[in-house]
C-alpha cells in the first residue's frame, strides 16, 4: 500500500516539477520606477489577462545602458537572428513560456545595441498597456532599414518611449525630418523581443527584435562623428 501511495504521489507531482519558474518583471531592472503613476510593468496583471508585465518592464527600461553594454549591429544582422525558442512561443505571455524559450533570448535582451540605417516612417502609437493606456503617454513607432529606399518589410522597429521623450522633446520632429530627407542615423538603446506582433513579419517588419526603448538618436556631423540628433 505504501508503495502504491508513493507511486501515486510521484505521478501527481510530475506536472509541478515540470513547471518552469515564472519570470519576475522586477528582475528586468534598468528603470527609474513609476512614471507619472505608471509602473514599469504598465497596467498588466501578473499571470492574468493578455498584456505581458515582463515585456512591459523591458520596454520601460528608461535607465541608459553603460557604454560597455552596447553591441554594434546592422539591420540585416538583427533580422537574421531568429531565436527558435522565442519564435515557437508565439504571442503567449512570457509566464507561459518554457525555460528553454526564455533562455533563447535572455542574453540578448540584457544587451544594448546600436544600429545605423535610414528611418522609413515615424508613427504615433495608440494607447498601450506598457504606458498604462494613459492619454498623452504613447510610444512613437519608427522603422529602420539598412539601405535608403527599402520598405518596411525589410526593417526593424525602433521605438521612442514617453519616458525618454520628456528629456528629448524634439526627437519626433527631428526623426520625421531625417526620414523625409533620407538622413543616415544611428539608433541606440535596449534590445527587446516584442512577441506581440508576429502577424507583421514580412509585411511591416522583418524581425520581432526591436530597439525599445531608444536612448539615443545620432547623426553625423561635418567631421563624420556621431552626435545626438537634438544637439547637432
């Protein structure tokens, strides 16, 4: 009887043992905390609903990376990086991902990248969970391509967060000007895998990788040096 009970206990315990630890959004870090009453996790609820608090926390990393954390990438190289685990997870919230799926992107999301290219378009986003669906606090969605004249299906998305816009109020205006004039730019910020938009692949983006949030937009000066676009 004891052997039978022990066997039943083992079978019942297997699903629990198979579960992977739920990610803690607070572990993301690199944030100054609440922004006008909106937490780094936005208005997403832990383990309930459709919005992902872990993804929101990544998008709200408003503390700038150290210079040593930047990795130089091309748009083409970023598009070519297709983590099988994260891709297989699809649109599921990250607390529903397996440990393998999370590991497939964890190291890259801890790095900041800088990418040189041309902006195709600048678009004001709708109200979103990462910004607590707050009026006046929205992201600006931009598409960066490797070569002038390329369209969005060959782009990577780079986003201006309202958390950074307060310190750089001219970014949107100057980014639109750069897009219209075909100015080469360098975009710098945290790398984030935005798994919420797989239906856009091959249509309005070439990858789920984003720079989100942007921490710097640079242009070349007359000496060929990169300078912040709002300080040129």
